[in-house]
C-alpha cells in the first residue's frame, strides 16, 4: 500500500494574521523603496506574527522590527515613519508611550484580541475581578493584563487556582487568551468553577475561531495518521498547542513534531510510518507546508489526501489608515 500524507484543512493563516501581514506589506509596497532621508519605510513593534519566516521576509524588504518603542529614533517620529503594532496587541502603557512621542501608529492588533481588551475594560467598569487564563509573558497576555493589572489575575494551570483568594462577595468573570487549546483550558475552568461557583463565563468564547478550527482538524487527521508534522515557530502559541493536541489524539500510536520548515524534519521520524498528518499554525505561510509535503514525497509518501472540517470565510479589513492605499 502506498504511503500517504493527510493534510488538515483549515490550516495556516487566519484572518487576523493575514490582516497584520498585509498591513506591513501595504506600507512596504507603497513606500517604493528606501526613504530619501535614510530612515526605514516602517517600524514594527515585536514580531508582527509569531513566525520566523514571515518576519525575515518582511525584514528583507525593509521593515525594521524593534522590541520596544525606545529603539525608534526621534527623527523617525518627527518624519512620520509609520510604526505598526503587532497582531498580538499592546498594553495601554505602550500606547501612551507612542502618543507621548508622537509616533505614527498603525494598529494591526487582531480584532478578536481587541475584543478581549474591550471585555476587560467593560468588566472592570462594572466592578469585576477578572481571571485570565493565558501564558505568562506571551505578547497577547501582556497586552490584556496591562489594561488593568490590579484587576486582571493571570493563571496558566489548574494548580494556580489555589493561589486565588476571592471572597463570595467579589464579582468574578473568566477570560482567556485567544490562542489556547479548548481542551487545555477545560481543567482550569473546571477548577475555577469548583473553587468559585459564582464565577461568570464571557458571553462568547475568547478562544478564536481559527484556533478551534485548526485543533478540530488536527484531531480528525490524527485519528487516521501514524504521526503528525505541525509547521510553526516555537514562540507561536497556537502552533505549540496544535502539536500538543496532535500528540494527545495520536496517543501511543505515534508522535507529533513541530518544525519551522522542512529542513528541520528528521527522516528517522518516519521509519515504519505509513501515514503522516500535516497541519500548520495560524501564522504559517502555506509555502512552508508545501515544502514539508515535497520533503515527505522524497521520503516515499506518494499519495496526498486532505481532510476538511470547515471552510473558513472570515476576513478583516485593513486598519483605517491603509484602506485607501490597499
């Protein structure tokens, strides 16, 4: 029997990632090369999305990535060089710093992340304490917690619930990082509801549609595969979650491996394997998946099938500053 590849669909870019990348791309294309004053055409705070290849490609075209705004020279602010905020969002402190320096900010925050920011502000106004399930230090979590650090309590795991000391008179609500696994948060939510039975859930899930869709597709593919390859960078929360979901679905039958690209694949992973499942995180260009498929074909996996769970049609418009240019 021929060795097979099963592609998970949906995979790759979500609407928020596509919007963020198109934001920087539009600025670079309309800049028509280097500026006469020697400044770059655009600065980007942090990685626009968590994918090494995307960042390197945009940097090769002139985008300058900085960790913090103080790396942007004053002459760039005076010259109006645009500064893009990444898809993961920023805290109010970062926005205030940009305003103080007069930076020409273009905010590429994913609208679904922006929704969580607005939920924090609304619940704080209404007198709530907010329990936020997220990864400490992740750019998205830093931005959300930064909306109201004294009222947003970040936890990562169920064991951390013991450290929360709310009394029954406290108004409590639960919010989550958008890129988490539905399964990953289930035990944390269950423990929160056991300790604080009055805690309220958000009106709609904060875990984004793309995260959920990709996880469901991976589960289905893993049921038919002997191992899985998930394309995505190590700092991509949704890619790492996909690998974990795949490993859990595979069980004892095989392993899931996360790679940035085909060059990181070890042929030994596929010894004795008849069927390989392939997916990719929401910040991964599909050409990287194509590269993985081509490498697998060279290793003898000649048939390629696709399993589709849902067809996505979500689209977000560019930031208002760029819509006419686009």
